[in-house]
C-alpha cells in the first residue's frame, strides 16, 4: 500500500500540472456553492457513496473568514490533486463543507454533524484555539479524527487530533529568544481575548523572566475589536522595543492601520506577529505592514522544489493575485498526510490511520515534515520573516532543521510551573 501511495505521488507533478492547467481561475471555496453539497462533489464529479467523504470545517463567515477561507481552498486543491492521481484506496475523496462561522459552539455542532450524520472519515478544520477546544471533546467522544492546521499555544495533545501547525517551541519560544538577541529587551504583549493569546503570553512572561527580558505592558481585546487608539497611546507611553502581537482575525487590520496613523512605523518599533501571514498582508495593506515581522514555519518565498510547484498550482487554480501562507500550506499538507496514512493502513478506520501515521514523513512545501508518534504534532522548521514591499516575506532567520515538537515545553526548566488550560 505504501509503495502504491508513493508511486501515485511520484506521478503528481506530471498529472496535476496537466489537470490544473485546464481548470481556470476558480472562485474561492466560500463562494462555490457546489462544493457544499456532499452528495455530488464539485471536485470529483462522483457521488459521495462512491468515494471517501471527508469534512472541511472552517469559518466561511464572521471575523475569522479573512484567514480561514484560503485554507479551505488549499485543502480542496489537495483533494483534487490526490483524486487526479488516483484517489485514496482507489476511491475519490469527497469533501463535505461546513461553516464554523467564527463561532465556537457552531464548530462543535458542525463537527458532531460531520461525524455522526455525514459519516466522514476525517475532518480538516479550525483556526482559533477556541474553535479547536470546542471541537476536541466532540472528536474524543465520537472517536473522530481532526487535522488542525494552525500554530497554537501548546499544552495539549489529543489522541483524536493531528496538529500540522506549530506548537509553542516551534514558533513562540524561538521567536522570543531571537527578538531578545536582536531587537531589544522590553516587550509589550497585545492579543485577542481568548485562550491562545492568553496562554501564549503566560509562556512568554515566564520566558522573559528566564532570559533577561522585561514586560512593560499587556493588553487584550475581543475578537473583532477595531478601536486601538487607547492601547496605542499606552504603547507609546511604555516605549517598548517590541510589541509581540497575538491578535487574530480582522482586528489586525484595525491595529496596524491605526498604528501607522499614530506615526509608528517598523523603523520606530519592532512588532512581531504570529497570526499575520501573506493572506492577512493582502487584507491589511503592504504600505501598512512593510518592515514588520512574523514568525512562521513557511512563507510563500520558502525555497524548496515542492513549494515552487505548490505555489504555481495554487495560483493557476485560484488566480495570480492569490498568495499562499503558513496555515494554507499546513492545511494542504494535512490532506496529504491523512491520505498517506490511509494508504499505509489500507483503511480509513481511525485507530488504524493513527497507528499508520506514526513517524510518517512527507516532502511538504515547507520542507520535510514528520509526524511525532507520541504527540501527533509535526517536526517543523522555525522561520522569522520581514514583510517586503511586494507583500512577501524575506526570511531573516531559520532553525536550520525541523524541530521536534514539545507541546508541554518539557525541555525548558523555566516552563515547569505552566499548567495546561481547558
């Protein structure tokens, strides 16, 4: 089975190029009503009962749609590519789309529907940690399988979730160390008011104590918040070297535009974001973000042969003006990893897929990734980039090799007192 999978994937660069060349520039997934009908997939042309159904559960509406819609597009593209190369276990993958609507109870409700009613083999979905934590008990109760594509605050490992975005030691911790060594000691922490920013900042504060940094301010605003004038005044008064930004969704648009209006540029003060990627740059504006920093594991400019093909195909399918980004790549990678595990297992059974996925490697656009059998997180390379005038990132630093995931920060003495949150 494994040999057949790699044979199929070896044909992918040839087959996909031919298939996608005639596809034209499709509309984004959120506006393609046909893909929302599980009985007849727009991607395969096959009735659902003849294929293997999978759920795609992201926000197509609400404050998080600015980030999540493009992840849907990448996951659908991966499904189309795999189907073009012969499908999985000789069957086409049939996507069933649901809208989490930027509402955490809705994510839980839709996850239950996909598993219990649609009988999907797996689900690709979520963005915020609030959405993931809302879905987690549903997947554990029903023994479903979720592939979660976004960096997060760590302190979690579920037997029913594969985490294809970064955990804390693959983004936040190394970026704080780099900033302390290269940009200054005084940190101002700004985040949206939910579990990811609060937990991330709890970790950062312990790290600053251990590594000689100084906390000069900490603020949280609700998701969707748009008035940052008061907070920007506090930032100016505190005079930090770095604003470490864990805002999510379209709040970033308001914050960065108002920061520029207040006369603060990247030349005046470093900001580093962990939820602003190429897709968000398009929504915020290059003129606003040029020179600001972000920490990720992948950029559109990441120099690998696999990434060149990925970016070319994404643009052929969705338009030359579209961009790829870390969560987009992680969503795409998740589909391929699931397909590889299913082929290796010879089954879509959750327990068999989980066992087959242990230590599975794949040449992703970001570089080689491997599933850690203990935590179901990926080994990933850490990257820090600076926004350029063309809306892309210039890589300033990387870890040199894929970093083993450490979601509970067991390798850091200063993190011993940090407890998981639910």
